[in-house]
C-alpha cells in the first residue's frame, strides 16, 4: 500500500505575526561584541542595530566616538599596528564602521597623550590642482599645553621668497619641525602632506593689510585649520583665504569649536589665515567658541596640531 505524504503544517494564525504563536518565542537581539568578527547572523543583527543607533546619534550630534584600536582589534592583528590598519582602510576607500568623532589615543615621545578624532572623511577627494586620493583629517581634543606664537614679530605678510603668510609663519615651522618629530613612527609612516589653496600677501614696497591672490602649496605633515574648515565660512580672513576649503563635520556647532588643555581649561587656538584689514594679526578660534584674531606674536594662544592620514 502506497505511503501517504504527511499533511502540511497548519497555516499560522493571520492575527499573529510569525514567531509569536503558541509554543514559540522571539529571541532578543544580542548585544554586539566588538571583539568578535561579525560573521554570525546574531552578531550581524546586533552590528546593524548598533550602526542604526550610531547614525541617530550623529544626526543628533551626541555621538561620543569610539576608540578604533579597540573596536577593530581583530582586524588590526593582521597588520603591523593600528596606524597601518587605518591607512590601509583609507587607501582602499573602505570606511565601513568608521565615523566622524571616532578616535585613536596617541602617545608622543615626550609622554604626552593626545586623543585624535576623525574630523572629516575624504573632504577633498579628487579635488585640488592634483586630484586628491582617499584621506582622513585628524584633529586632537586638546591643544598643545604651552603657547606657540604665529610669528615671532607682529607680521602677517610673507617675504619675497615665500609669499604665503602661513607657509612663512613660525606656527607652520613649529608644527613640522617641533611637533611632528614627537609622533610615534607608526603614525609618521601614514601621515601625508596636506595641499591647499593659500592666500599670498607680499609687496616689496610696504606691508599689506590684505592678500592679493592665491596659489597652491603643501602645508606639510602637520597643519593648522582654516576658518572655513572650522566655522563653515570666512570670518576675519580676506576673500583669498577661502575658495577651496570646506566645513569639517567635527565642528557642527559653536560648542564643538571649544578646545581645552590637559587640565580642562578652555583655550584659544590659532588658525592658518592672515587677518584681513591689518598687517599684524592672524585668525584664531577663541576659547569661548567665537571667531577672532590677534597679533601674531601674542604668547597667550595655543597650537592645535592636525594631520591627514592616507599615503
């Protein structure tokens, strides 16, 4: 006698969503484990839920950022160090799971620890006189503890040999000749020269009070930000101080411009633009969040050493 096929299972009650019928329970989404490769369905679901929450935080400007050395520890073991891993991800244009405000804690050779956050991802991709490759701009939470003068005299003009005021400044020299050597070698290996469109301000006859043109220049491995990158627009600089730069998402509001020293005190910090309307001042971000400028030799203003990763 031929066997009969077993009857099909009963259709679920139309009033109940799948998985809620009698005898079944809907499993809770487990917490995401950042030290576990997200290959299982459960871990991937948790990862997607975490990303959804993170994007909501970003839109609400309250995302605190994460230590990428810890979050991607399993990926990083395949590289010589966390800086090499970060650079490889950037060069591949693979920013999955990497967000503005995520950070690395970097210990300098003199023992100082700086928390460097992602300020912008690919802000100048394919832009410039030479098309730019994938890159990330890194900005520290804290300023350099001691003051650094923008120039040793009150002068915001460039000389005949270097007409860009910033390129001739003491600040630019300090960034690349004093600060950069303090970085760990692994980070020096992945920091690229940053190229920008810079104002020129020079005359053989007299000091100028405004810039007269602009041209392309390499800022070096460590650099100061521009007014546009911080505020989103030009404030005290002249018309030739803007035209290429863009606003960095690390600075969505006034509060985000405030930088402190290691003791938590608010500090004023230099920007790279020459002040318009005089021959003696440079632009800065004031300790309370507003834009301003002061004499270039003023000793009460700090440096904020920023750099670009992607070589």
